[in-house]
C-alpha cells in the first residue's frame, strides 16, 4: 500500500487537519497541522497546506491547484475565502485572500499581504509582504502593481468557474479510497508479526 498520507497531525495530534466530509484532498497532496478545509473545496495533486505554526482556513468551493503551497507563519494565519482559485504552483505565505479571488499560476503572495474580494493576481506576479491588494482590482508583475479594475461580470464568472471546478473534483474523489487510519492498523499488524 502507498506510504504517503495526505493528512498529517503535528505535535502528537495537537494540530490536526479538519477537512469537510465532501472536500477532496488528492492522494499526493500534503496537509499538515491545523488546516480547515470547507465544503466542496479541493486540494489538488502535489499541493501542500502547512499549518504547523498557525491555522490555515480554506473556504467553500475553493480550489488549491496542483503544486500550490500554503504556509502559515507564527505571526500570520492563512485565510482563503469562498469560491476562490489558487493557481498551479502558486505560493502563499501567511496571508489573507478574499472571496471569488483568483491567484494566478506560479504567483507569490508574501507574508502579511491581503488580497480582497474579487481581486485577480496574474500568473507569475509577486505580491510583496504586507501589501494590500484591494477588492475588484487586477494586479500583475514583480513586484505586483495595479493594472486595472475588475468588472462585476468577471467576478461572477470566477465564482461560477470555481463552483464548476469543485464539482469536477467530486468525481476525482470517487476514484480514491476515503482517508482513514488503515496505515495505523498496518503498522500495528507489522509490529505484531515481528514479535
């Protein structure tokens, strides 16, 4: 059986991941420590959410795409809103992201930064630590700067796309066994056999 466990406790089970029963965590994803995953959300293949030092909260109908990394720091939690998409390879450090926001592929959101509701951070952008990206704005570049206002129709489409994506991840969930403690039973059995 595979030895990778997507859900890992931290500090002798004091910090445990809390996924909603209908959230999807890909078998190759890693969720460590205090991570709350809300309804119909997904952490996709090879993505990582680390809540060893502080809490990570992922809203409903939110997708954390392939290879994305979320790291809460001792000073700042990670709080991601509902109907939000974090693109492939994006890295978020101790920051807040609002509802119906889009964080582009390979972008970086620095420590203590805040991305507002309906905001878009383009692919490859770097939002410096402590930066406030107001809601309904599109930012791009390294360092990221304001490009234009986001129109209401774009936010509506982003929310609908997030909802459709999370419905798709539900189909992925059917292909895998549920998360459980089978690894503990296997380890105990191995110890009994070796005696």
